[in-house]
């Protein structure tokens, strides 16, 4: 399908909106990195918008940061259109296998192009902002035409983008709640080395947050003050699956495990921590009134809370015998297939609305999971 034909499953006309059910707190959309797989996230957002569910906060890294910026940086009526325009601009070559090859050799005109300085050799000191195989100058121009930075920084939707400060190796988040964000912050979150160069933000250099943690869900789970939340966590990679039996399959499996970034263990750990916070609160409630007011008791019970976070985890499917280069395959047919898969999977989750069911009062994090199929 040509990029110009990317559309909703209902066609190009107006899409009827379903009224959103009562939601259990703020709505947060969390987007992993994953290159061309990021079209899946756009489909998830489309399903959310059609259901009348707009995020209060969007968190992303790498390609997830670009999708996040297109959502937070536009009013609701333009978001889907701008996402489509962005992904249409990335589509190239209708032959999937050839598309990945062209991406490596020629780049993508609206995203990145080969850096001629690589001809000087790997040891040439060309500077932090040029030490990469490609230049992302085209992406800066593309995003400038699709984002309204004034709207973004008016904080209609909070946005947080994961990046790694190169000098210290620490994970950082550019958060619109704390400071105005510009294109440099967005580009830094997607500066995956050695393909893309470091980006300077306020004097420090940053790389793609995905090299430290490709699953930026900790930004909301560790946020203070904690709030009741419905978190749509869109995972583009899954470490689960069969043991590979060929070198080709090994390449794909290794990438799945690396970029899944221990999502399962992160969420399990956070679930345990929030359970303990609820236990502390229950114990505090059981104390005599006089004991609760003691300063030393209040210092201890401050660790408790009553917030409940529902994680609607939507995991992108892996096709059988999927190409290990699938994340750099920007062929229109691949983009469309991923977009529609994200739409279907999110629509199924929203229709099921598992967050509306009763939960154990001792649980601080409730997980609802769905894995789709292509």
C-alpha cells in the first residue's frame, strides 16, 4: 500500500468516537524505542483517540519519543493527522527486504542521511555532534513542520523523554513539567549510537535513552507525588518466545531481549514495591489515633500510599520467522501492517476495559496484558 493510502480501518472519512468509560485516574501513554516498529504505537494512539481517551502524560524514548512529541505537540484534532504525515514520510520502497537495505545504504530522506565524514575513518576526531554514520538534520526539519512547540510547552499534555547523559552514563528524563522542551531534547532521546550523533542540550551531550532503558515506564511508576493512573504501556519488543535454531534467528532473538529492556522484571519489581506501600498504609490505619501523630511514626508511614496504577500492557506481535532487520524496514506495507496491528490490539484492550473491574485493595499495581497477532 502506498504511504499516501495509510488510513484508519474505517476509511478516510470521519471516524465515529465511542464514549470513554470512567477511567481510574490520569491516563499515561508509555512508548518504547524500536525504529520502524514504532508505527504500531501510532495505531494504538488511533484506537485510544477513537475511544475518546486522550493521554494526560506521554513518555517515550527513541522512536517512541518522536511519536510522543507528535501527540503532545499538537492539539487533539491534529494529532492523528500529524502522526500519519510523519510515518508516510518515512515510507520507502515497496519491497520489504530491499527497504531495509536502502535504509542502511542511503538513509531515509525525511529522517537521516549518510554522513560523509565517515570517509575520514573511525579514528578521525570529527566532534561529538558529527561522530556517527548518519546525520539526522532531515529529522529536525521534518519535526519542525509537524510540531507546535508553543502548544507542547503550554503543557496541555505532559511529556517526558528518556535520554542518556554521555558524560556520566546516567538515565535522564526531559520533562515538560519541569522545563520547556525544544527540538534538541526530542532529537537527543532518539540519538542512537553509532548510527546517529550525540545531541547537545544545555551544554551536555546525550544519546538515545534506549541504550540504558528502552522501556521508560519507571518514569511514571517512580513519579512524585504518586497518582492513580491508567498506563497504556506499548512494548515493541518481547523477550518471550522460542529458542533460536539458526544464526539468523539468533540475531533477531538477541535484539528482542536487548530492547525489551527487562520490562517483565521492572514491572514485577514495581508491583512488589507498590504492594509494600499499600501494606504500610494498612498498618498505619490500624494504629491507635495517638500513635499516628507521633513524628517518628509519621516519618515511617509516609512511605505508604493508597494510589492504584493500572498497567494496560500492549505488546506488539512477532511474526513467524521475522527478519532481524524488521526495525529498519520502513517499507509502506510494513508500516501499514504494524499500524493496523496496534490499532486492533489497543481497540481490543479498550473494549475489554479490565481496569473497570474490582481490584484487591492491597495491590498498588494491577497488570492487564495483551499480545496481538499480525
